[in-house]
C-alpha cells in the first residue's frame, strides 16, 4: 500500500534520527529526500540537526530545486539528490551523510572496492570514489555522473557518502552497509591487510543475486569489486622465510667484507 505524504515525512524524520544517533552527522550535516511523484521531492531543510527534525520542518521542491512548500529553506545540496533521481528512474529516496570511517577512506582517496565481504558484493558490488567537488554546486555532481547509473552507493572525496534506493529505509540500510564495510576494512588493514576473495568466488556471489531478490545495477564490472587476482603483487611487498632472510643478510655482510 502506498504511503501518505505524512507517513513519508515521518520516515525521513526517523531516518534522520538514526543517522544522528549513529554519529554519521554532526551539527546540521547531511540531507535526506524522497521522491513524491514525477515532479515533486520531499527533502530535509538546511540548518537543522537531522536528529531533531519535526515532520513540519520538511520541504517540498520541484525537480529544478525550487521550493514549493515549507516554512524553512531546502537543503543546499538538493541538486545532488535531483541529479540521482534524473539518472535513476528506479530510485525514490536518497540519503547523504558523513559516516566517520567511510568518510575517512574518502578523505584518504581510497575507494571501498575490494572483494572482502559476501554481503557487500551481493548487495552493492563495491563503493567507488567520486572526485571532490565543492558542495552545493555543479562541481559536486559532475564527478558522480559516471557512477550513479551503475552503483547504489558512492563515496565523495573529502566529503562523505551517498546511498539511494527504492525507498528511504533501503537507502539508509545501504549507507549502513557502506560504513560497516569501511570499519571492517580498516580493522583488516590494522591486522596486516585483508584477504581478498578470488574471481571464481566473486562470480558465484554475483550469480547468487537473483536468489536474494536483488536487482543491483552493477554486474561485476572490471575492477568492481577488485578480486585477489587484481591486487596480488600491486602492494610492492615481498614475502620471504626466516631462513631466506638470514641468508640474504649473510650474503650482504660477506659482500661488504663484514662476515
């Protein structure tokens, strides 16, 4: 059954509270929207904490970003939402936030694109990194254009992340998956580096999507996700045994006349 506008407003307020409580935004950061119909979008206002919104704070604007209804001003990043809606007819909701760990990867210039977790491979494929653009301007959306049609979540360099779906809770859950993926990736790196799944296993996971009822846009494009064969030998590391290391040291000492 289709939800009423009031119910959709309540959904945005609830997601805003979840995003705030998880620490994915600070102060007035982040923005959320739902596409009401082909000509109107319901979105969060600017200058309001996402954990403290009221249903009557939300704004309705047209597909050009002009405010139609609301007592406050609409989010300054509305064009990012409208760009996603314009390129993805299947998307009905967008969530943008600054989850600390995934935003840390984005700030370091690191995409979340390695084949590490079955759930991520099945649900998202990977999370690419769009180049930096000034928030609230066309420079923000321009680097996103090649990725929006192919992926359901993106990282924004030096900015944050955005996820979208056919309703606002799906968009929220995809954002949750992005941050969870980033946290696990960080722990794996701290423990010496992740073990990346091989291509054969990734192909099996991608083929399994239909069993889970997932209609993902991405379909195992080259480099998304990066499989073990893609990353082996690219980190410059050489592995030797203890005996091999001792032999190398002794040879170096003899060459210098020290042994």
